C-alpha cells in the first residue's frame, strides 16, 4: 500500500501563505516604527503644553488668592458688618482670634460666643484667664466645642451648636488667610445661616513678600491647595443638591 503524503503539496502552500503574512506584518511593523518617533514627540509636546497651562493657572490662582487676603486692620473694616448677629464663632488656631471674638462679644455684637476646636480639658474659665478676661463678665455667654480637629470639623460642630441654639446669623472670626475656606465650609454645613466674616490679621504671616519667607509661603500654598479642594467639594455639593 502506498503512503498517503501530505508533505510536499500541503507544506508548500502553507509555506507560501506564511511568507506572505510575514511580509505583511513586517511592512506594518516598519511603518509603525517609522511613525512612532514623531507620534511620541507630538504626544509629549501636548502633555508638556497641558502641564504648562495647568501650572500657569495654578500660579495665577495662587497670586490672586494671596493678593486678596486683607493685610491691614483698616482693610478689614470694609468686610465687617457693624450690626449685631445672633452669635459669634471663633475657629481656634491663634490667641489673637480668641481675643478678637471676646472683644466683639464685650462690644455687644452678639448674644453668645462659640469657640470651636478647643483642646480637651480646657474650660471657659481657663480660656478667659489666658485672654486676661474676667470670668464673671462673660462666662455665661461662652460655649466651647471639643470635637473639631479640622476646618470641616469646625463647620459641622458649629452648625450643630447653631441648630441647638436656634440662631440664624453668625459672625465668623478666624485668620485673614483662612477666612475664604472657612466661609465655604460653614456655608456647606449650614446653607440657611447668614455668615458675616470678621477676619483677623495673622501677625506672623508675611503677605507682601511671602515667597521670600519659607514659613509663610508654605502656609499660604497649603491653604490655597485646600481652598481648591474645597471649591471642588462645593461643585459636587451643588451638583447633588436637591
């Protein structure tokens, strides 16, 4: 019986087909290889332009942010309403903030003062002693919040207290560079409450030539970045708000 042979005929056809495919693939690879350097260069160029635009926008925003921070006490008068509010809130972070809040309370600008973000173990008498105020004068009109450890926490702690008190207007006392973000956080926590800014000049923060002072530059850049994140949260809040 003769052998059934598959080799010569079938093998030749397969070899011919594989060769054509190999040549086609090689041509495609060569074409892609020829195009790749230019394509990569264009992609890298687009990414570089995008990065420059983003960085430029970020820097412009930073300059705008610092330029709009009040620098002198007389500049703050324009941003302060002279009328009384139901309450005052002091966002802790500097002794000058508490002093400003106590002065406003003593001047009759509000019925009560709320200090948000106080350390555990500190009471009203201790705060008044540190600020050189007589406890008998103001102790009855001051409340302390102990749960907040961030600006977001300040906002929600203050909102809970305002709701418990039934108040509708609030004077906000915090550092001048911190005011914009604080108002946004407070607004998100209690959108129906009237907020009156009362910024306090931070004496240790250099604003005129902030880029020459590493401490001031770091503080302002961090605050600006946090503000950008807060704006992002505001956009989300408005998008999902019923």
